[in-house]
């Protein structure tokens, strides 16, 4: 399945949560889509529940099914709690870090921002959105007028998001940031039951 590029409000309504940036349409109709409004909910099987949780997280991070599954398999091979390791790997993607820093308004915008070569990691241009950052990495916006204007505008618009997380240190004046440590999967609030995803892929 390719990366989703369709209507975002439809996905938000399907899962009854703001996976993508909420719109006024979603605020008016937060229930599942359908001509006749919210229908009677039938009982979902364990498989369907796990599938829904997996789809929520995959849409949230803007990944294809193949990318998502391969990353899960990598997490599964490491020692520790698979679900927490998986979340840490998702959060450590460069496009997500750019989004968390506020250089882009959404993860899809961050992916485009990285892909267009606006970001330097440790002084080198890095245009691979799936690049895995490490503790001690230095991330900055390139010294180009267009790059800096985009990042500054996004920072101003994202002030209400609460700033960068504790595992990142941001200097908004210089548009530079450092990675203090990798995020702990247990501290990441995704609104998704990751354990159900682990069980889904373990079938």
C-alpha cells in the first residue's frame, strides 16, 4: 500500500481522532463518515482492532506498509520491550524530529522539507526523511533564505504545540538543535495501543 495522499479529514473521522491536523469539518463531524451519520457499532474482532491500531500509527507517521513492517521487524530483533523500541525508532526518524522541533507544521510537511534539502545533520545536507538520528547529532536549517523563511514561519505558527520535547534542545534564533538523547518509548504519547500492534504482527 502506497503512502496515503487522500483526504485527511476522512481518516480522522474514520478513527475518531486527529491523526492529521484537525479541520473545521472534523470538529463538526467527529463521528465515522457515512451518509446517515454514525451507525450502530458492531463488535470488532481482535484482528480488526489490532489492524486499526496499526493503521492509526502508520498514517500518523506517514509511512508505507512496507516501511512500517520493516521497521517493526528491526525493533523486534532488539533486546527490550518491542513496542517501546518501535516507538523510539519512529520518533527518531529525521522527518519526525524536524516536525517535533517545529520546523514544519506537520509530518508530511517535514518530510517534504527534508526531501528538498533544507536540513543539515552534523553539517551535512541530509535529504532522506527516514534517516535515523542518534544522541549527540546536531540538526540545523541550511543557510538559505528560502529554507530559513519556511522554518521561521512554521516555528511562529507552531508555538501552541508546547515547544520541543525534552530529548531535543532547540535554539530558535539560530534554527539549530541538538539531540540530547533518544526518546524513551514509554514517554511518547501516541494515543495508540502499541501492544496491540505487536500482537497483530506476531500472528
